[in-house]
């Protein structure tokens, strides 16, 4: 991967899973996997700048609208993206679907800009769902094609891929239930965030 040095910026983008109440945190990192990963990143690379620009509720189209101000203008050397569950969720709670084709188109736009304007390393984190109720199993019909789209984009752009959906569902089986990893099936518990952070740092810095 691109060498990370003092003064380099690592930027995390996404929805509430990434946000993790970052505006309530003096460091702006939030209280989830981003903070956990940042602690390990800065331990390995003192002077590294870690920025969290996740916003709760965002879909990929929202990221596209704010990509210049919230990503490009920070000049990151590495960009990590986790988005997609709200594109699925809004179909079921607001009857406001996003087609897989539109999802993939907008996601590709973000990655193309990041590659062409920044030359930044990319980490794509799969959206995930750990069904805690019978109706959430129906969401898989909508979410699974988005996961496949993220995998295609990772291959197309030479990005590192964090296969979070399988990882967290496996962890739920090991832990004894999905609610121990993501209380509502979407938002990770502390343990869920820890598993994400462990996988992310292993993928990026080998630990």
C-alpha cells in the first residue's frame, strides 16, 4: 500500500456506523471502529492525521454530493468507505429505494474522482446486516446485490476489500446471537466495532 508518513491523512467516509457520534467527540473520531483503528494507526505512524467524515443516515448519493468538501479537499493518502445499508433500509421504512445500478454508478463516481484527483489508496468496507428479526431477512434481497457491487468495484479499482458482512455474521454465530454484534442488526455494539477495527487494521497495517 501507499506509505503512510507523518502528515499524511487517512480519511474514513460513510454513514452512522462510521460517524459513531463523532460530533460529540472532542477529537472528531467518534466512539466506534474509526477511533479504535485510529489509535493503532497513529501508534504505528506517529504524526498521521486521521479524519472521520461519516454522517448518520447517508446513502451513497449523499456521499457523492459532499465528496469535494468532505473528502477531496482533505487531500487524503488513504480513503476508507463504508456505505450501503441506508440505501437498503430506506426501501423498507420509507418506500424510497435506490436501485443497485444507481448505487454502483454513484459509488464508481466517488472512486474515480478519488483515484484521478488524489491518487489515494482505497479501502472498501462491505455494507452488512445481521438480521435480528424475521422481517430483516427480507432485506437481504436488496442488500446482497450491493455487496456484490462493492466487491466488483474493489476489483476494478484495485482497492483493499473488507468483507464485513460475512465477518460480522460469523462473529454473531460465535458470540451467541446477532444482537451481541449489532443490537438492531445494523449498528455495531462495542464488540462489533472492535471486530471491524481489528479487521480493518489487519488489512491495512497488518495487525
